[in-house]
C-alpha cells in the first residue's frame, strides 16, 4: 500500500518563476496567485488584482465593486477612477449587471451619463459564496479595446478576486476563534 503524500510546508515549496512559463498572459495570472497567497494585506491584494487587470487588458480605469444584501455598493479597489465617482456613474450599472447575470458584459460607445465618451467597457462577475461583486474596466478614448483575450483575462482575474474574498473570510473566521 503506497504511503500517503504529505503536503509540503510553505517554506519548502519549490519556487516557480512565472516568467518562465510559455505565454505572458498565463505567467501574469499565475503571478497573481502567488500574490494572493503571500501578500499579508488583503487590501493590497485587491489593489494588485485591479492594477494587473487594467495593465493586461489595456484599460484606462478599473475597479472592483462588491454589493451588499440591500444592493448597496462599495468599491474595494480602484485604478484611475475615484471610488465615489465609480459609485455614481454608468460604470456601476454595468458592474451590477455583470454581477446579477453572472456573465461578462462588453459594451462600446457608452451613451450619456457621467461616462459619456467611454468607448470600451468590460465587466466580469466575481463568483464567490462570500461576496457578490464585479471587476469593471473601461477606456474612455479607444474603441474596441476589449476582445476575447481581454474577456478571458478579466474572467480569470475576477475568479482570483473570488479566491481573495474567500481568503479574507477565512482570516476573519480564524481571528474570531
């Protein structure tokens, strides 16, 4: 009978350089996994996830929003947009739609509102049992910024946001005991 495998202790796990992986997008996403695990500040993790989503997808602005039981919204992290502005704009409606439908939302040439002139918008749901939320990206000047590649990346990073919410919930539960 084979001996059961033992889990490696964190200090003994092999270090994999994400840059050594074949595709740069994959390497970036794997690098985010390491940050989720290793970064002690969950707020910094959320900022890094939003920053990397914007960088990888060529977005001008980005934010991560969570929605409470009574549908009130809170911006957890943002890049290039003040959280209060994100909460009062068309952007929040797109983020809410992605959250409610459970599907990414891609839009171009946003009509009217505070974001008039936004030419490309992408939002992906954060599917987590701990929080309802969405990752939102836009570009006010360029049309057609977000295609299938960017949609796949944002969905992957939104899933990483869900993992980070799970980590935060676990840390909170452990702190209570």
